[in-house]
C-alpha cells in the first residue's frame, strides 16, 4: 500500500470484511457491480438468511440481547414471559436482527424491571396478532381488514382495503385518497380500472 501523497510502498496486514443485503453476483450479471471488485471481495462468503427464515434463533438472540441491555444499565437481565416470546417468534422482522434488538430495548424500558410481556411490545406487533390490551381502545382512525391466508390474493386484499377506507371516508374519494396516502388521481384511476365497462 502507498500512502496518499507518498512514494514508498508499505506492507499492510489487513483484511476487508464487507456485508450486503443484495445479491452481488446478480448485480454483476446485470452490469450494476464491478466484476473485479466482486472477485476481490468474495474470497470467503458467508450467507446469512434473514431472521424470518431462522426463527429458531430468536429465543437465543432474545436472551443475549436482554443480557446485554441489563449489563448496560448495571442490573440483572430482564426476563420475558411466554406470550411475548411467542409473539416475537411469529413476527417476520422486516428490519432483521437490528429490529429485534430495538424492540427488546424499547420493551425493557417499558417493562421497568418487570418481566417483558406482550403489553410492553410495540403496538405494530400487538395489532398484527390482535393482542391490544383489554380496555385499551383501538385508534379511532384505525382501519382493520381481514386477510384469509390461502384464500385472499393481494389484489382482493387491496380491493377490500380501498372499499373499507371509502366507507370510512363516507364515499369521498379525496378523503379516502388522503387516508391511504395516495393522490386523488391515483385512487380514481384504480377505482376506474376495477369497474366493469
């Protein structure tokens, strides 16, 4: 290696570790990643599937993170009850391991020294499983749409959501579009497409 602005080569004993969530071989084939750089980086590859594909790791990671979080605040690791543990194992974790760690950090703060329970987990997890605490009203503007696995397609689910939001908006397309976070034009076009001519 030659230092920036230098003239003398210096031997450097270093290795580069790189991580990516994209398929670099596919990117090379598409011409979107340099072939020479790919071969420099791919000396030894370790493929790590996402957390949703290795749910058996979730309890081990939960235990490890609870220990780590406990040592950070100089107290005994928090425990987790069966209901919360089950809910974590059934969640897909689109944010992968980082999301699990963040969820546990939030939950231990909310638990305040008690065992982490379902009530301490973020609302998005509890809503997915219908686990909102008894006596706690759902958000007044929440829209719930039933999904039947193996029976509903994405298209039918989207149609059902649009219909539900339109009903909630009193049939006003502008209001429904605002609730869905799309333009009035986009929603009108979608409605026109599904109506028989």
